[in-house]
């Protein structure tokens, strides 16, 4: 794993395990009401990254993809709200699944396929974009949107330095 | 007297009340007991046990209940649904009437002893609020504005420009936006104690009585959630099912402008 120097905060990983490790680091830094908005193609490793976040939150139970459930809740000291917006048709569906109420309820929210509704995501959030750069290689870019997300991204950058 | 069970789970507070209502509007309603517990995002697991315990404490059984009152929101989407669904299930199962009351009316009711303007500001999430104005007079409250969703700063500016009297503020939206309203309203604003920001079992019963809920037919199908931000699933479902007569086009109560 190495830190790339061109993007604001970007990390290159070379395996699923490394992608999960980056998620783990982020999860360990999370605070109540933090929101991580994940985007990337099918198979890029969004769920793998989310599983890493879950481990970072101390969640030991399996963390499957929420594609069919839309939301899976993993209770913990900081509860993980794991969303998957892939099957939603329109932005109004976000109200129906109570996205906005859930992200403000004191846990940590991870939203897969956040880029399906870019204008409707919560304002203060950390966008995490996973690009497929090779068969096993991924570029993970963090783009903070809002004050708390800036803090989280900065803490991540400090921690990620140690991973290089 | 009719034994009435009231519940509201639209806020983080699960409010359950048990009371007696006269059969006609000649007598006065009585509150037998209430339980109000903070159950953020957990109303689903708490509502029924809390109801069972309250009934037991009051020496009543669920089969004795003659009518149900449900807080219709506005509030948390999930919370409103849990409350309405639970109330409908109970009313259907018991074969008793179901009456609805706005959660904001039940909050205003808690300040019924006060004279003058009362502003209830519910948290609508997404940096929005559910603002409603009431007037306290002679121990009761009167609603002045309908349920709606709005930006806190815009509402505060609107009230600062239009209200020229003392305003008592309440509602769980103040947890986030108290300063927005107190700064805009200045000397006119007084903030109620946070303990007065949520509905209670007793205030639900009282607000439902005051708003004439009991005069309605009590048809469970007609008691709708108040979402204000229109819920598409509910709308589609109501249209698909064919809506009962007299209900809004959408099948969901909300501000006129947002109905299709």
C-alpha cells in the first residue's frame, strides 16, 4: 500500500485485504454521525471497504452487501448503518428508507453507490471513490465535503502515512 | 367514559397515555396515567411493552380499551410509521376507533397554561424543521399555522418580520437550531425547558380532545401519517389501492403545494 502524491488524499491498494485495511483505518477514526459515501464500479471493492470500516468500529459479525436489504444495521458502541442505493430508482426513495434520519442518529453511516444521487447526499460527508486501476489494484480517493469530513480525512491522512 | 390509549413515536420520545373521555362533549377528559421514555430509534421494540406495563399499572387490560389515539407526526419518518402502524394494528385488532392528532399539537399542549404565542419547532432532519405557530389562551391552545417543512433560518427570519409579540419556543428542533431562532427573534423569544419539547401521553390525549378528534368517525384507514415531505412509496401505494373518499389525492397528509 502506498500513498499517491497527485490527488488530495489517495491511497493505492493491491489486494482486497489492503482495501479492507484502509477501511479499517477509517473506521477506527470515525465519530458519531460520520458519513462515508462510497462510489466505484461493480466489483471495485465498496463492500470490502465497508467491511474494513466495520472491523475498525469493532464489529465482528459478518458484514454482507446490503444491495437487497437497502440498509443493514450492525449494532455496536458506534452502530454501523450500511446503506446500498443501487436498487433505488429516484432521490425521493431516500426519504422512504429514512436515510436522512438515520445518518443523524448517532452511529456511523456507510453509503454504497452514493454517486447515484450526488445532489441528494447529506451535506457533511466523506466521499470515498474507489477506481479500478488494475486487476487487483485500486486507487482509493478521499474527498471531504464539510467541516467534520475535513477532520476525518486529515486524521486518516496522518494514520495512512504510517501504513506506507 | 371511554378508555382511550394514546401513543406517539414520531420523536425520540416514546409517549404513551391512558385516559378517560366522556361519551359526549359535555364532560371533561381525565388522564389515568402516562409513560414517556426516550427510545431513540428503538420505539419499535419499546412501544408495546410500555403500553402493556402502563395498562397493568392502571389496573386495566388491553381489551378494556375503547379507542386509540395516534400521533401522526410530523417527525422521524421511521418513528411516525412505527406509531401509526402500531396504532392501526391495535385499533383493528380490538375493533375500536382510531383517532389522529398532530405531534406538534401535542407539544404545544404541554404549554397550554401559558398566554400568548407558542412556536413549536420539530426536527425534520436534513437541516430542516417542522415549524408551527399556536396561541395559548385561557388554559388551552389554538393552532395558527398548518404543518409544513422549512429551513430554520428562513422560518426564523419570517417570524422575526411578522411576529410583534413574545413567543415561547418549544420542540426537538431547538436542540440544533435554538440559536437561529433566539438570535432572529431577540427579546421576543423565550425558550421552554428542554423537558417540554416533546409530546407526552397526557398531552397527546389532551391535544386529541381539544382538536375534536373524537368527533371524527374514528376510521383507522383515514388516519394518515403527516410527512410534509411527500413519501413516494406511500403515494404510489395509495393511488394503487384506490384512496378512500375524502382523503387527500396523495393518500398522505401534507401541505397543499406538495400534493401532486
